[in-house]
C-alpha cells in the first residue's frame, strides 16, 4: 500500500499531498486484490463498495435523495475521485462515508483501528463506518421504518455545531430506555455533600475517586482548610502501620472537629469505623462537626457495625 | 463639579445627571461618554448596567473604578466554540475574580447574567452571601457548578426575582434545591429550571408558584407531568412564558378538556417551550393560546409535519419559531403557509449523522416564500443548492442573521456539484442589513470575496471547513469594516491571512482560529505589532511545535491574563 499515513487536522489537504493521493486512489480503484486485503472501517463482514449492490439497502440509502452513490463514483470513473488542486473532490470522500476528516481529532475512533489505518481505509472503506455508540441511532432509525441502517458519518469534534446539552438530550430522546451516558448519573460517580459546622459553604466530593480514608481525609483537609484553625493538625508518622482509619482517629482524639456521615438508614456515624468499601456504599452525606457534638456517636457506630457483620 | 463658565456650551451637572439617568441603551451611553469629560463623568456615575462581552477584555478593578453605581452586570467568558468542545476544560473565565471585586465595589448588585463562564458552587455561595439585595441570576452555557450552588442561592437571596438556568453544564445532584426556597419568599418573577434533570418536590414548587403573585416566566423540567403542569398554570394564569415540561401522554389523569380549559385562562401567554415528549393526543390543549403566541420553541419536540400543522394553523401571530428537523420539508411548508409574520426560524437537527432525515433546500424555499419578514434564520440541513439560497435571498431581503449549516463539511451544491459560493454571494449581495453570517458547505475563496465586497455591515462571522487559500480570509478581514467577532475552524488560512486583519483586530471583540495553518511565529508577529491585543495560543497535546493549533486573539485593556492555565500561552 502506498498511501501515506498522515495526520491532518482539516479537510483541505496540502496541494502536494492531494495530487499524490489522487494517484494512489486511482490506482487502488483498479486493483481489486488490494481492496480485498485492505483494512476497513466497516463492521466485520461488511461488504466492499462494489459488492454492496447485493446489500441493496445500503445502496438505497446512498443513492436516495439524488445523492451520488458510492458506487457511482467508483464505477463512473468520471474523475470524481481525483483531487483537484483546489481541494474540491475530497468532498466526495467526505460524503461517501467518512472521508478524511481531521483524524487527529476524530472522536470515538471505533473498533480499535489506529489513526493510520483509518486514513488508509477511509478512502475505500465501506460507506458504513460504524461508530459504536451510533448503534443507538441505528436502532432508532430502524424503528422509524427504515429497512436498513443508514450510513452514519464519522464524527468530527464539535461538528455540527450543536451544544452538548442539546446533543445529550436528543440522544436520550432517541433511546428512551437507555441510560444517559454522560457519566453524571451513571456508575462512576458517587457524589455526596460535605458540610462543615460553621462554614458557609457546602462542598461535594466524588467518593469513587478515593481509594481509602486517607485519600478522603487529605482531600477534605484541603477543601476545608480555610475554615479550620489547624485543627486537623500535623500528622507525622502514622502510629498504626498502614491503617488509614488511624488518621481519622487522630482527628477524633486530637482535634476540635470530627468527620461524620449519614448512612442509608439515616443514622449519623463516625467516619472510619467501617471498612472503606462499606463506607462508600452506605454514605449519603458527610458532616464535619464539632467534637463536642459528636459525643455518643462512636458507641453507636460500633454497635451498628457489629450488627451488620 | 461646577460647570465651566468659560465654556458656553457646558451644561449644568444636575441637568446632565438627570438626562443621563434616562438613557438606557449602552450603545448610546458609550457614544455620549466620548463627547467630553463632563459627559463622560455624568455617564459613568449614572450607569446602572454594564455588559462585558469578553471577560478578559477588561479587569473587574477597571470596571469598578469607572462605574461606581452598577446594579446589573452581564458577563460573557469563553469563546463561542467552547460550546462545541473546542476549548479545553479549565481554560478560564472564572467568575469568582469578578465577584470578589464586586463584593466590595457593588454590594448592592442586583442582577448577574453570565454566559460561558466557569461558575463554581463556591462562587454561587459567595454571591448569595455577599450581595444582600441580590435579585436576578441568569446562567447560560456556564459550567462548573451543581445543584448545591443553587441551594445556596435560593436559601440566602431573600429578594430573589429571577432564577434562569439555560443549557448549562450543571452537575445535577438532585432536585432538593427547590425545597430550600424559604416559605416566605414571594418575589419570584422568573423561574427556569427546564434544563435540569432531577425531579423537584412538586409540593414545594406548587407552593412557590401559588405564593409568587408576580411570577411571569415559568419553565419546568421534564419530570413535571401534564397533571402537575395543569395545577401550576391554574395557580398562575398570568404567565407570559411557559416551559411545559414533558407533556407526555402517559399516566395523565386530566382530560383533554380540563387541560384545555386551564390553558385557556392564560390570556397573557406569548411564549411556549418544552414539549419534550408531546404527542398528538394532548397537543390540542394548547390551541386556546396559540393565537397569542409570538414565540414557539418546539426544538426538543420530535414532531412531524402533521402535528406541526395542527398547531401552526392557529398561530397567526407567530414571530419566532424553533423546530426540530423531524417536521421535514412538509412541516416547513406549513410554516410558510401559516405564519406570514414570521421573523425568526431555527431548525435544529434531531439526528445530525443521519443523512436520510432532516430538511433540505425545499423546506427552506417554502418558508421564504411564505415569510417575507424573515430576518433571522438558523438552518441545519443535509444538503442545499445555490439556486435555492439565491431565491431565499430574493424572497427575504431583510436578513440580519443568516446561519446556514450544511452538516457534511465541505459539501457542494448537491445538484450541480458546484461550491456554495454563489449561495452566500446571493445573500450578501441582496441583504444589506446582514450582521451575522455563518457559512458552510464547500466554499472557495470566491465566496469570501463576495462577502468582503458586499457584507459591509457584517459583525459576526463563522466559518468551518471552507476556503482555498489565505485570500479567503484576507478578503473578509479587509472588506468588512464592522467586524466584531470572527470564528474560523479547519480552514486553510495561514499567517498571511492572520496578519491581513491587523487593522481590524483592535476594533473587534475577538478572533478565533483553530485547525488552520497559523504558526506561532505568525502569532508572535501579530503580538509584537499589536501590544493592545492578547494573542493566545492554546497548546494541544501532540501538536507539532511551531504550528498554532488554536488561537484566540482579542483586544484588552487588562493586559495579558494573570489566570491563564499552562496550556494557554500569551505571546
């Protein structure tokens, strides 16, 4: 294969490259054998352009609406594949399923093909480059009465210029039962509110990003440091080897504030009493309260812990 | 300040003060302030509202020093292309630095309208706690905050009249925030939470709507059912703008008649939006108010032509219409035949990557045939022809805003396979009042030549995947004297093109160029020539050294940014 693999970040290729590619494309057109061995963008088992006549639905989609079909441009040999110096005809590729969009910026490159192979195969790939999440639209379109999946286009970052809010909303509309994938409500985020007595602000933390009480307490310390008067104190060397609960115990014994949390049952407990995993599963919100208010929490926490296990 | 008696034209200070207090237009104020020192001072003391359209063009300290009496601020931050993920996170535009200055300078600040700013919960809390008379908050396309910040606002702003949340990148942690509105708050006039996902307490909402007798704008979110909506509008028949929530037909116990009756009592309603899940079953309940509607936003409703016709035949007064392209060309025919007074049309794509659906040049033509007053259009389509756009221009010579987005980059006229140069040529030649233009499709430098030669009132220009050489950009930069904001992506414009705009940049708000052929050397040259511009290069990982992949250039009196993240380099 003589097509060079290059990163481009816009459609207009440089003049030199365009002419070079024109020859290569023309060559490949005539060389069926090469095509057979070429990397493609399509689904496994998807046909090459010439064989797509068998898969009638796809042709229909391409040809419908007076758009020139992929097969026209291949078979017509009318020179439409040739890049003009002015960068005209790369549009043909663009239209016929993917083209040479800014590969360095292509979103969601699917099926693990590298950028290089995309550039190669984009030229002659099946006009059905499938983006995995576009399955969503594929099924939606089927339900609109289409007999076969239309050719979804490759995505370019930020194109078409539609705000994320609208994109996300329409995606939900199309697949009503599918969970929103923007991560806010799905697994992967476990936001809980953290309040501190005497502070005017609440904070929120994502418990998923911490792996231990130690992490959590450092993060909280940073967040609320402006409100404590050094109450979290210096931590020196941990007296108990490796046990992250020790730090919070230090807080409890040595400082004015304690870290507590409300669990799923609505009870307020001291943070640090239960194993970390159990904690993040049951914690609904946290509160940094004055030690004096926390009297009586510790025994209850132990009690509960015993009841659970 | 005594009037200088040696200047016979000097007016008494009191006279100036009172006169200036009456001037509301910022533009007029800006002009007046240039006349002489007296007028400058009279203007600045009497100004109550300031609009800062680029938060980095000026510093909060400078604003506070010049305008001591501000009560209302509009602040815009990130470049518009940040809406389309072209600007990295943590780029800037943090509102906090403004709030900190305002807390001291404008403790009586009442209104804050933010667009594309980074807003944290802490900032919202800060706002709520430090401005005791604060009344109106509007956030559009902002991000960085969650519903916790909203809690702070509704808890502490005792005089809240407006809470308007539109299309923000908000972390929706639940609908509790609404329940924090105090029982004794009755001042609310505008409440828009349509873009939030979580369910709010309906009891709290109902109670709020019931006791806020001045409520005029209510836009609820998708979780509000038709039954609940009915209850709300029965409590607030004086609404002028309503966002209807889901409008889904599932599990509705109210009859069509009951709903219709509720709507019929809303005689002041002129704007409707929402309709997220509307179907033909309950659509008719809005018929009683259609006759008064001037703005109908159906851009989240997957309606077809038939449903649209149903509504539009009754919307004789409609001025502004936003729809999804699910209505198709047939739907747009309805628009053309039913809405002769239409001035603005926006057609959004329901499924941008599906070439089979959507609207075409045919729909565009139909609308232009029936709506000669059309002056604002935003049209997303899969294909277009030069001839159609030329006819549209003939039919609607009053375009002020023409934004055509042919969704395949570099798409030619699908009938003739020609570039779309003539289409935009026709627009700029026929529409002398054109202020905003967004082009698309395959365009050669000729299109830009047309624009440079004819679009003499052009202020905002957006272009993507177009042009053939530096000449394109040069034509526009040299030919359009009133440019304010130019945004370019994925075009073959290089350093020469960039430098051709030298004479313009100080009178422009900003220039954005990404994925073009600009180099850091070229930017440096520009920066050296024009010290009053900030020439910022946003470094992309893996970009070649020397090439400036994303460039943002804007005039400023505040000097280089002091809060720039490491990937933003000011040259």
